[in-house]
C-alpha cells in the first residue's frame, strides 16, 4: 500500500490558485534552500511544489542537508550551505537530524557528525528568534499568555561547539590558555578525578555576545516590547557575568535613550527567576537567553502556546542583513515511521510554511518587492484562517482543541447529574416525612424528643468528646513542640560550639599550611636560583656555540650568495646568447627589407615616370587632334578651349612636378636612412665581435668559478661535518658537566646540612664556654691582685735593703776614715747619680752632712749581671722560674687574649712607663760638699766602675722604653686553646723571653707600664 499524507491546507493552495493571476511574482535575487530529513523532508517538498513555486519565480540554490548526503560529503555540504547564505543573505531550512549513537548505527555513518544548526550558526553568528504563532481556538497550557513571547537564543558557542570527553581513569582536568602574542600560558585547574567521569570545555567571544545583544535590542525596539536577559551569573561569575556586563554596557551606550522614548525597559534576571516571571506574565516581551537555555525554553514556550508546530525560528545576524528561517520542531520521526509502513499520517506543517514565508519576506525587504511581501502575508493569513475560521487542522491541533472541549463538557455533565440527583433526593425525603408519623425517643436527660433531635444530640456529644480529645492531643503536641524547640536550641548551641572548634582548628591548620607553604616557597626559590644558575651557565655555553654556529652560517651564506650569482649568470648566459642571435637576425632582416623597399621604390618611380610621360604624350596628341578638329569647326571657340586646356595642362604639369619633387625627397630620406642603417650594422658588427670576446672570457671565468665552487662545496661539506661532530661532542660534554654539577650540588647540599648541624653543636659548646668564663676571669683577677701586692712588697723590700746597705757602708767609711767611699747611688727614679772627688779630710769634715747615697756594691753587681744576661737568653723559659713581675705580664697577656684584645693593637703605642716617685727618705744633695770636678778626680775614685754602671743603667732604660709585647721572641705557650685564640694575630700567640736576674727597679717599671695601659 502506498504511503498517504493528507495536508489540511489543500484548500489554501486551491483558493490561491483561483485568486492569483497566471503571472508569477518575479524575484531578483536567489534564496538558499536547505533540505532536511524524514517527515519534514516530505512536507518540505510538498510545500515548495504546491504553495511556493506555482506563484513565485525565484532562483533557488539547493543544498541537500539530509543525513546520508552530509555523511557522504564529510559534512562539507553544511559549510557550503552556510557560505551560500552569507553570499545571498537568505536561507530557508528544513528540519534536520543531529545524529547520536543510535543514528550512527542506523545510517552507518562515518562518525557522529555535529549539529548542522550549530555549524551554520557558528559560521553566520547572530541570534535565533523564536516567536509563537497565536491561534485563538487552540487552547494554551499557560492560559495567561495572551501575547507572544519572543525568545532570543544566542546562536554561537556554548555547549553546541564545546569539546567534551570521557574520563576512564584517575587524573587531573586542566584548561590551558596560550596567548597568541607568545606570553606565558595560563593554566586553570578544573577537577581531580579519582575514577571515571566526563569533562567539558566550552567558549564564547565578546564579538558574538555584542552582536547577540544588539540583535535583541533591535527586535525589542521594532516590536516596542520590554526586553529581559536571563543568566546564572551567581554560579558562573565569569562566563555568565560577561554576558550581563556586555548587555548592560551596550544598553547604556546605544539603546537606553530609545528604550525610554518608547516607554519600554531592559532588565537582567536570573534564569530561574525569569522562568517564574514568564509563567505568571501575559507575554509581550523579548527574552534573551544563552544558546542552551534558549533551546530548552523555546520548546517550553512553544508547548505552552499550544503546540511545537506553532513556533517560528529565524536566525538574524548582528547587521540584520542575513537571516536563516526554519521550523522550530524536529523531523517528526514517529510520523515518518508510520509513513514508511504505508499508513496515513497527519503532520502539522504550519511552522514549515512560515519558514518559507519569513525567508521570502526578508528577500522581499532586501529587494524592495512589495508583491512578494503581500504574497507572504496572505499565505500566513490563509494558514491561520484555515485553522481558526474553517476548522481545518491536523491531528495534533484537533486533539488539543477537542480534548479541552470534551473535558469541559464532561465537567458540565457531571455537575448537571449531581444537581438532578440532589433535587430528586430532597423531594423523596419530603414525601416520606409527610407520609410517616414522627417518632419520639427518650434522651440521656430523661426527656422524650424527636428522633431527629436525638440524633443531633448524639452527634453533638460525640463531637464534644472528639473536641476534648483533640484538645488533649493539641496540648501534648504543644509540649512536644516546646521540648523539640529546646532540643533544637541545644543542638544549635552544640553545633555552634563544634563549628567554633572546627573553625579554630581550621585556622590553626591554615597557619601550619601557610608556614609549610612558606618553607616550600623558600625551598622552591632556592632550587629555582640553583636551576637558574645552571641554566645561565648552560645558556652561556649555548650562546657561545650559537655564536660559532652563526659565524659558520654567515660564511656559508656568503658562499651561497656567490654560488647564486654564478647560477644566475649561467641562466642569463643562454638568454644573452639568444638575444645576441636575435639582434643579428633582426639586423639582417632590416637590411634585406631596406634593399627590397629601395628596389621597389626605384622600380615604381621609373614605372610611374614612364607612365606619366606616355599619358602626357597621349593627351598632347589627343588635344592636338581635338584642337585641329575644333579649329576647323570653330576657330573662336577653339581658341578658348585651347586656352582652357592649356591652363589645365599647366596645372597638371605643376602637379606632376611637385609629385616628382616629393618622390625625390623621399628618395633622399630613404638614402639617408639606408646610410644610418649601414652605420648601425657596422656598429652592431663591432659590438658582436666584442660580445663574442666577452663571452669567451666569461666562459673561461665560469669554468674557473665552477672549479672554485666545487672546492668550496667540498670544504663547506667538510666544515659542516666537523661542525656537527663538534656540536655533538660539545652537547655530550655539556650534558656530562650538567650531570656533574647536579651531583656536586647534591653533595654540597648534604655537606651544608652536616655543617649546619656541626655549627649548632659548636654554638652550644661556645655557650657552655662563655658560661664558664666568669669563673676564669675571677680567678685571673685574684691572681693579678696577688701578683701586684707581691711586686709592691718585693720592691719596697729591695729598696729598703739597698738603702740600709748604702748607709752601713757610709757609716763604716765615716768611722774608719780610711776606706774609700762607695759609688754614689740615688734612689730617686729620674735622678742621675753624681760622683765627686774628695779628700779624706774633706769627707771627715762633711761626715755629718746629708748627702745623696750611692748604690751598694751588691745592687751594682746584680745590675751588671742582668745586663750581661740580657743578650744571652733566647730559649723558652719555664713558667715556674718566673718572678712576680713576669708572672704579672704572662697573666695580663693571657687575659687579653681570652678577651680577644691584643696588647698594643687598640692603641698605636704603649703608654710610657709610669714614673716612680722619688723617695722622700733620700739625702739632700749639696753641691758645696760634692762639687763637680774634672774627670781626673773621677778616675781617682773608681771612675771606670761608675762609667760602666751608668752605661748599664742607660741601656736598660732604652730597652725598657722600646720594648713591646708584640716584638719579643719568647715562645711561652698558653693553656687557653678555645675559639677566641683564633681571633688574635699570630704575633700575639708568642710571649717575650723573660730575663732572669732583672733588678726590682726594672721589673717594677715594666709592671707599672702594663698596669697603666690596661687600667
């Protein structure tokens, strides 16, 4: 059985064919037809053949977007169709299939092709506007929608051009944006998968969003309706927030004034709030939505207005010049399956008809074709009138209308039946009440009451009891509610405590995380610095290699340039030879043509001359004969004619003479040209000979250059091979050095950790030593005090003994008067002893006088021995052999080293030894008793001895004055071996050799000097 499809609009086509003249409407420019799939493909052909082509003469650019043809062309037909729409500005599209897994198997497709609508919309850009077709007799699921709602769907990007994939194992999902300018890529971490899952990445552009916004604002202004934009910018703050910001910016800059002038407005709403607002509104606004949201909400709107078949869909580009009209519904697969079985179907074709009318209407607008505009309006009106007025419609509309009417009628019938039943029951009860006698019953109070009243009392008792139970239950529920509220408050407090504890714990962990991150950042910085140093070193080496490579490349380019010049000459050589041959041939042809022309002109000149002579002779003879005849006939008339003929012949002769002169001039010009050509020929011959010589020379040069090129190519290949080999060796060395550097860096890090640990241990030991320093200092201070006391005591004792010895010897001299006087000695520090000669008589006379005491012999001998021993002591001295003064010096030096201070370092020079005060007990020296005499008197009293003593004392003073602790040569080793010893110069690690047998005066002076310099 053949498949049958009944169209409800046959009467439209029939009426149109009667009302329209035979002449078709001419359309200047083409439209693009995009055929589709399944049931809509059959409807599409029926509409085009019966409702469009019989009345409109239009050039249709046909593209088959059926599933089989798209697969055969690898979806190229979809791209070609979109480009054709861009070219002709109007596209009219039938519904198509977007394949899924089942469709891939059904059609045996090469792959799961993307949506053709998505492909076309991404090429064209713009916005899809879907508007319902209102039919008054079609019931609406949302009764409040009395005016249309235009859905503006963004037709670019989002899920329809997204990249999605299936995750089969654990891993990390990231999105990477790489700037075209070559900047650093930006990575966005999306999710860490612990198992299988799915991922999606989608996009959009500012340019597309701006076009979307302008298209929506333009449509709102055309319809003078308010406009709403719906997004979910509270979730997708960046993605949906970008839509919101661009719409607001364009509205404020371009459309706010126009909207206010038309008393309409623009507002942004969240998608869920917008859906609720749309359901409770009456319609009459433009709703702008993103691609996916618009796809879903447009189908909801279509169904809300009565049927999916009553929704138009027009894609408008931002400039408003290009559109693509289509039906909003799919390919009606279920009807197509019935059609394949040969069964009758009833498919709503209104949306497909409106796709044709909207496309043709835009073509008419672009071409300024009012007849085509009227045709589209009439066809749309005929569709609406057929359903509304004539009641002719498809099954889906009929079911929607009659199902609603049947439900209303059922409700009405049910109500009528109930009313009749109630009336009948009341009448029957009234009749029974009249026919029976009223029954009396004894109630609980002992009264006889009618049965009806007794029933009412019983009902009242039961109701009272029930009310009491309800009240008790209500009281219990109230108490339970209070207990539950208290429990809820307690749970809230516990929850707050737990949250506070968790918050503190979270803060503590955040602090720990921050500290660990800081440590990690420090370690990363350190590693980065090390890596940068290694990279810098490697880059330096690479730069060196690159410089060498650049030099080689430069040399190679120079050789290539030379070789290119030679190759260019080789190519041009043949052209030059050809050009030379061509010049030769052209010269020969020119000479030949010149000779031929000259010969031809000469022949023509002579022929013309002979012809003219013959003609002149002939005419003369003719004239003579005619003149003779006429003279015979009429002499007067003949005379006149002869005169006239004579004049004519004179003019003719003059003409021939001028022509002969012109030919003579031409002959001269030709001869001159011939002469020039001969000269040029000679010149060309000379040039040819020169060129031949040059060509021979160039051939020889070419041979030499070819030889040179071969040698250079050979050397260049050798250099390249050497360079490659050298680069490989250097690369290996660089990698080896890099590995060695990494190993060294690893070892250095390990050594650094070991040294850090050792340094901590040394710090602990140093702290321990510093703690013990107080006791050591106290010990040395006590030792110093003891040494100082003993030095003072020894000094006083030596001085007293020397003084007593000197006085004893003076008394003996004074008593015996024969013993010579001892050497004069002064016990004052700065006094120089004076020795005076005197007689025994004079000494006896001045015995009672007070004089200055000289040193005793024992002290003198001690000083001389010390002076002699000074230059003999060079070895180390045992510390136990030191006297008190040397011990003091040792302690002071050791103490200075412990404190990290070098004697004589902080100050440039040591202080001068403190002067020893003169003894107040010495005798007053009287020059009257001991006058200064000559050297002869000095020699009488042991002058050599006194002189030696003076020399010894002066030398001793000079050595003491120049003595410095850092310049002595002793090797006394200290007992202190701590870390502070390393702070002193090497010269301070040695002690001077201590002179044994030094006099108390000498040691005391040195001790005083050291004491003054340290305190």
